[in-house]
C-alpha cells in the first residue's frame, strides 16, 4: 500500500472530533463506560471546531444592527457574513434569501405563513411532523406513501395534474427520511413540480449533515434545515430560497428589526413599512451565536470534504445493516427496499421486545444512546410496522409477548463524529440482549421504560 493510499484510508476511517466524545456515564450493573451517542438524527453532537469558534467569538459578543460600538459592528458583520457562508454551502442562487429561524419546524411554519391565499400544498404522509403539520388544513393534499422513488414521482405528477383550480401550489418533501434514512428523488420531484407550475420546498434536516445540498443542482425553490442536526449547538435554523412570496407576506413576527419605517398617523393609527430583505422575518434581537455556529459547521463540513464523509458513513451503514442481519429477531424498517441509497439513520424492531424496553436496556446496561418511539413521523412508522394507523400509543408495556409486533421502533443514527467502536459496541449489545435478555428489571414511568431502581 502506498503512502498516499494509506493516508486516504485513514481519512475515511477517522471521525471528526465532537464534544462529548470522552464523556462517561454510569451503568445500572455497576461501573462507568464512555457514552456511545447514536441519536444523531435527533441532535448531533457539536463539532469541536464549531465550539472552539464560538468560544473564540464569545468575548466579543455584542448587540447587532445599528450599534455604533466596535463589538456591535463586529457582531453584525459576523451575523451577516454567516448568511453568505450558508448561501455558499447550499449553492444558492444570487437572488435567494437566507433567513435565520429557530429550527426546521420554525422555517417551514414561516413558509406556511407566507403562502398565497389560494395556494394548495402537497405532502407525502411519510414526512416528519415538521413538514407534515404546518400547512393550512383546508389546503393540504396528503399523498399516500410510495414504495419506490419512481412511484413517488408518479404519485406527485398525478396529484398535481388533477388539482383544481390550477392556482399556485407547493410541494414539501424530505431529502432523507428521519425514520429509514432513505434518500428521496428530490431532483425528479422538483422537475415534476415545476412541470405542473408548482414550487417545492426541501426539508433537508436529515440530508444536509450527510450529503452536499445544492439549491441550484436540485432545482428546489426553498430549503430548510436545523443547526442542531448539523453539528452546531443552540436553537437555530435556516430557510433559504426564493424571495417573492416572502417579500409579499406579512412579517412572521412583528417588531423591531423587521420594520424599515414606523409612523404615527394623525388619527392615532400606526403605519409600518416593512423590510423586503431577510430582516422582514427576523424581528427581535437575533441569535448571533446560533447563526455563527451554523456557518462554522458549514465551513467545517466543506473543508472535511463530503466525499470523504459520505464514504466513511457508508462503511458504518453497511456494518450496522450486516450486523443486524445476523440477528434473526431484528427487522430493519424500509420503504424503498434494502438497496435504496440512505444516510446514517436506521430504524428496526426486535421480535418479542417492546422497543422502549430494548432502548432503555441499551442505555442503562451498555451506555448506548438510541431513540425509540414513532420519531415525529407517526403515519410512516405505523405503516412500516403494520400497526393500526389510528393508534395513539407512543410507548407500550415494558415487554411485549414473544412474536408480538411492537407499537414503536428503535432508531440508531450516526454521522461524521461516530467512532467505529460505538458501532461495534451497539451490535454486540443487540446480540447480547436478544440472546440473554436484560440483566435489570424495568418499569413504565410517564409512558417510558426506565430501570426499576
């Protein structure tokens, strides 16, 4: 093996440094172990580089916009330059706006508030609740779950062709499922939407941390994502894309910063001229550190190289899928099939186990953090489990009868900061629990399964 090849292999196999990589947690069986964070799909640990960048800026923290002082001007530059960094990361068009929000959920609610009055919204039942729920109920068409990417495109084309009246329309679709990790045919769905005079917004919450996202390349009208899934701390998110609907809409929040000019009229009324820039929907003092942390994460991922990050993540995906395949009792959930391309998000159930019980045992006895439940995608998970779509139970009894289908699932998710050892420990723990059972007693408390003592 040449020196250059060895270096390339090391780059593929090395996780990016993240906060918490050396944290130890207690086990109910005694002792402590290094925590294995395998819940990236909910919140990924912050990159060490992002934390260092924020710490370096913290002493210079100041108010933003219109402040005369040096620290205020520095903070304003930092905040506004973050827009440019994120626009470059997303490969935005020159005329696109980058608006800072609190999260993907906040971004999509902002867009929902900016829809034209007669706009129809099309969304698949497989979406995360952040993309499924913000839209006006009387204007939503919820599409059946497709079983192939090609079926997804055909389903959307039929729905758009049949819509009446033929006014404005918006399609909302995920880039990667937060349940199965499967990639959706975003470029093809965007082409179908535009062919029928509709616009499209991409929920990139699960896609952006794992793959490059190009607004121009995918030809989407908007993209939304969250900082806390992109290795950035704090409550911050982004909505980026076309400006026209956003400029015509009433401000998402009314207040300082969104207003360009406020005048008190002689009759006592107040007239407001609102900004047409991104500031129109960013009233109040902005989360400067949150915006800066997202920009820092974008820079860090770009410099690390998505080709390298994707190659390593695909190795981890293969290892987990192969390991779970060796456990006959484990069933991996999939919408598009085993060969579908995916990111580092895998959900599964274990025969004879309630998923809440299994996840609790992984945490309490092995120091492994996964997620159990319906993952804020209730219709999709219930469809994949074959359960009653009207069932309201997020969690069940601590242990199901042998052979009984669990009412919820287990999700293991990982990314750029996941060490190989965490994957191997997870697979070993799954095998041990299936073969030998839990070492501890568990009970249900507040709808969750927890150690009895």
